[in-house]
C-alpha cells in the first residue's frame, strides 16, 4: 500500500474509498483476471437466477390457479398436480444450486482479493497462477468462518422472532390502537436491523482475519469484533452503501431486462442493459472486497497493532505451500502490538 501503516489509522470513510481506488488502479491487471475468473460467474448467476426463478414462479402460480379450479380425482387434476410438484422440485433445485454457487464463488473471490492485497502490502511477487493455487486452501478456512456466522445469524433471528411473539401475546388487544405500541414496535425493528448490520460487518472483517491470521470460525469473529471498535461507523456506512448499491442494481436489472417496462425495447437493447447491470454488479463486488481488506489494515493501525511485514510475508508463503503451521510459537503470526 502507498501509505505507511501508522498513517492508516487516520483514514475515515472517504480515505478508505480513496485508498481502495488506488489499489484497484494499481492492480488493475491482476484484479481484472480475478474478476473475469471468479467475480464474473458470481455476478452472472446472481442476475440470471432472478430471471429463471421468476419464470418458474409464474408457471407454478398459473398451474396452481388452474389446479384450484379443477375437480379433484379427475385425470386432469392428477396430471396438473404432478406438473406442479415437478415445477416446485425444479424451483427448489434452482435455489439450492444458486446458493451453493454463490457461496463457493463469493468465498473464493474473497480469498483471492484479500490474498492479493496482502501480497502487495508485503511487496511480494504475485502472479495470477499463484493466486489461483492459494485460493482453494484459504477457502477451507473461510467456509468455517461462514458457517459460524450463519449459525450466529440464525440464532439472532430466532431470538428476535421469539421476542416478537412474546411481545405480541402480552396485551395485544390493549396495544391494537396504541400509538405507543406502534412506536415501540418500530424501535425494536430498527434495533434489530442495526444489530443485523453490525453482525454482517463483523463477519466481513472476520473473513479477512481468516485469511491473514491463524484464526477462523468464532475466534475470527471475536477478533473482528475487537478490531472494528473505533471504526464501526465507517464499517457500517460502507456495508450499507454496498447493500444499497446491490439492491439498486438488482432492481434496475428487473425493470429494464426482466420486465422491460421502459418502452418497447428490442432484443439488442435488452442485452445491452443486461451487460450494463452485469458490469455494475461485478465492479461493485470487486470494490467491496478491496474496501473490506483495506478496513482490516485501517483497524490494525487504529489499535496500534503494527503488522510485521516479514512475518506476514512468511505467513502468506505458508498459505501458498498449503500448510497452516503457526510461524511463531508464542505470538500472532503477523502482529506486533505497541502502545502509544
């Protein structure tokens, strides 16, 4: 990176963006290769499944409507019932394939980008072939962190749902016309959303920790929670902006490509809009991954945890060799902390 690590602690939201743009421009060749290999398929399947799911959903809705008006026990009813069952099976398979594909390529993309930025930080020679050989090894650590984050999110949602149920059962009639009750409900939902975003930010940073340190799973998430303190506002702002960007891109794809609501568009126009939104999506994902890595180094600097470049370089070499044996017996593989 162009900045000294001690200076990175002073980077705010726009400083992080600026540093990320510099890195993308500096590494445009190798990041373009990563984008075409990993992020492009991820973006394509993300948009394509929207169209496929919409088509299957329309067919299921139509056949279920016809089935509801068909007399039970007739051959036509049994035939339609079999068709609906087959369409539901196809819909579920599409969703399973989609989530598996997105999970695999998102984790592979994360490991590739994080490893690339770390190699640049340590001035290591890096090639696309080396990155692709390292990615599958780092991916194993990332999947453990993802599963731990997934269970944490599930537990959080269950607790929130249980709380809402208990709140709804106690004095529901008294709160039916109560403005106070509505206000409390809105506040609870807002707090839930903030907690969800906070957990998502921790998970994103934990993914970087899983690549650059000898930690994964819940340990990586605990380390991430400690690191994000002091830079939480920037982390949340970046995450929310990224989500808003993805939602707008997805909405635009539906409007201009799937539903074609903007006038009578020809086939080439639809394809053109599809390419535009695909490019927007893959560039947004790439930028998000780079920013995610930059935040890690910013948080390290903020907490005065100086990263020993030689030790980090050795750690990256160990990753490349396919082994995660700790490089130092009594210390973090890459950190030397000082206090100001």
